C-alpha cells in the first residue's frame, strides 16, 4: 500500500493477489460487489430525495447516486479515493454506507496515520456542517419549537462523531491485529528457516565428526599394529638370513616373532571388540564419546595380559614388555582420547629405554640421550613427571620414528635425544643413511606415520618438524609444552 492508498499487488492480509483484479480471494470480490450494489441503491435513493428537496431533476440525483455508489468496489485498491468520494457527496446527504465502509478500510490499510486522521476529520467536519444546516432549517420551519442554542451544534457534532469514530477505531484495531499476525507469521517463517539451517549445519558437523572419528580410529589401529608388525617383519627377515648359519639365533628370532604376533593379534582383537560394542551402544542411545576411553582401557589391559604371559626376562621378553607398553594405550595422546588425560596407564618417558631396546633386539644401532647426558645415568624423565598426554605423545613420536627407520633405512644408525627445557619438552630422532649391505625387509608404507605424529603434536599445541638431513638420513623433531604437574 502506497501513501495514496494504492495497494501494490497484495491482498488485505498481505497475501499475494490470486483473485480477479486486485482481490486476494474470490469471496472478497463477492463481498465488495455486494457492498457496492447496496451502496449504489442507497445513493440512488438518497440522490433522488436530495434532488427533490433542492428542486432539481430527479434523474440528476439518481445519476449522481449511480456514479458515487459503485466507487465502493475500489475500497481495497484505493481506499483514499473512496473516502474522498464519500466526503464529496456529504452535502447531498447521501453515501452513509460508502463513508462507513470507506473509513473502516482506510483505517485498516497501510495508509499513513496522518492521512487517515486528516480524512476522518474532513468527514466529521462535513457531517457536522451538513447536519447543522439541515437541523437549523427543520427547527426554523417549526415556529413553536425553540431549542437551546447549544442543542443543534451538540447534536451535529455527536452525529458526526457517531458516524465517523466507530468505523475508524474498528479499522485501526483490525489493521493492528493483522500486522501482528503477519509479524508473527514472518517470525515463524524466519525461525523455520533458521531451524532448517541449523539442521543442515548439524548434519555437516555430524559428517565432520564421523570423518574425524574414522581418522582417529585409523590412527589408533596404526599405533597398535604398525610398530609390532614392522618389528615382526624385521625379525622374520633376520630369521631367514641366519636360519642355516646360526640356529640358536634363528630360534630366538622365531620366538620374538611369535610373541609380537600374539601381542598384535590380542590387541587388535580387543580393539575391534570394543569398537563393535561401542557401535551397539550408540544404536541403543549410549554416548559414543565413551568408546575412546574404553579403547584405551582395553588396550592397557591387553598389554598387561600379554606382559604377564611372557615366560622369561630375556631380550624377547623385554621387547614384548616394552612393545606392550607402547601399544594402543599410547593412542590416548591423540585428540580422540583427550578425555583420558588423568589415566596413569600407558607408556611414559621412563619406558623409552625399553622401546629403544626393542629396536636394538631387531639389529638396529640406537643411542638414547637425555639432556645431553649419555643413556643410563639419569632416567629419561630426569626426575620430572609430565602430563600423561605429553609423555604418551613423546613416546609415540619416538616409536613411529624408529618404525620408519626400520622401514626406510635398514641398517642405519639412529639417535634419540630427549631434552627437558623450561616450560617445554623436546624430542628428536635422527638416523643416518641406510647401509648398502643391509637387507631390506620390504616393509610397506602407507604414508600415515608422519601425518599421525604431526596431528598428535599439534593437538597439544606443540611444533613438529621432519625432513631429510644433509648426510642422507632423516630427522624428526617435536617440541611440546611441558605442562609439568608434579616435581619429584
């Protein structure tokens, strides 16, 4: 609706125009046609009476009524025009229905209130003047009736207000209620769109969470299996090389391969069982976030069980023990297992020596240095205890780096350095070039080791760097915030 009262392609309730011409619905058009017909009859009748009183041709009064009455058809399109026509015919004492319906439509429309007030005032004024003149003539015609001077103006004013105020007030109420309903409808539509958008975003977040969980599970599986299987392949290659030359060493290597294989199978079986149980619990409504904690707990129990099964404290038993400690529990350092920070089970810095012993048992020359002091003098933790996630992450970085040396640089010398600094813990694993005479175990590489190490370190706010060295080897470095919890 414009300032002049012309509607802009919408019905009375803001709905798009779908009926004939400017009507929103057919029943609105039928109602307006009925009102226009009644107004036409009324105006024609009153026009004939006005013409008779004014001593004008009766046909002229009827013609004026036939022209003014049908204007009511335009009340939804141009309500201002309808009110102006009703004001124009007030002196002819016609158009009562036209004026009432026109004022109601004008007040209920979107026409500015100042225009509505102006036209309503003009209607009151026209009705007051016309009524005042008519009543004064009637009183003058009756010589025996002498009313007080205030009676005629008061009656004229009262009649003007009675004919004007009710339709205007009712129209204002209907218009305000209509706007409120439209506002609520728009708000409901907005909320529906917002809920739809939130649902889409929730679906996107759920898909992202599923992808993240798949990545975390893959990382856990890699941590559980890759290191042990790599050592198994290395021992199997050594077994094949010395089977005929040194039966005793071959028997020892066979025992190592068997122990590591049993450990890997036990851990893998336990992990897959937990994942299946977690999936079933999720279907029944259980929280999926419990799966990583259960995964770490089961992995720790599996490691303890296999360690208890080791029959002798030989090099094979030590390798199995350290491998168990470096098994799936270390996966807790990944973002997927952040909820188990306070879990004391799992590999620690003090177990780095056992981890290095595994690689030595497989034939690798490895040197472990802590704070620049040769191995064996202080403990790897240097008397300090760090947050479990920090220690597990350092352990996993060393484990994966040594595994990569077995895979890509057979026979190469490796050096593991651990440095305790103010507010941070640094670790570096560096290996030289592969020896030409060393037998390649043919270990496959999935390219996930460095990615997993970087993800673990970054999850704790640390810095991870890896790359080849000038001497033809490879270096892996990580610096993590210390987050020291207690002092020895």
